[in-house]
């Protein structure tokens, strides 16, 4: 079976099935969202994800004992979803990033993808190295 994680160099994680705010729902609803997504990911990749990035950065601490996953939040949010402006997003990240930061960007917006490509080029020139969340957390 095609292994997206290894073949493309991407780390596949859970972001919930319906993009609900986990901090505002009970643990049964939150766990159901996460497990429905984990099952869908497993059906495609034959691997269960071990990372969850809660929508809106809102994590329900009650889920910690129910879901054995690493919660991934971010350090830098350029509000790309709000502005949809490549230059604004790029400039914000380049001017505010610090070593070890996790940058939040949404690949559903063309402006965010364009900004991400420019950010990688600029920060690589400045000596930054890009790694997966797994490498950042466990290395």
C-alpha cells in the first residue's frame, strides 16, 4: 500500500472529522470525532495517527485520558484564513518566527500555499531548518 507519510515526507495527523471545537463538547463527542477521523486515516494509510491538532487550538483536557495521542498546537498564527494575503502572511511569519516555532497555515487557501513556499525559501536562506512536528517534539 502507498505510504503517504514516508513517500511524500509528510506527517499525517488528526484534525477532527467535522472541525468541531473540542473544548466545547463533552469527552464522548470529542473522542467520537477523533476516532472517526483516525479510522478514516487508517483505512487509507494503514497507520493510526499519533498526533492531533485540535481545531481553533481548543483542546478538552478530559480527552487526555481517553485519547492516547500527542496534542500539537502552534506558536505562530499569521491569521492566513482571515486575510488571505500572501505578502501579509509571509511578512508576518518572517518577522515574528523564532527557532523551534510551529507555524499555523491552512493549505486550503492559495495565498497561504504561496506564502508557505516563500517562507520556506526565505527562512532556509536565513539558516532555519524545517522538520516535521514529530522531529521537533521527539528529537
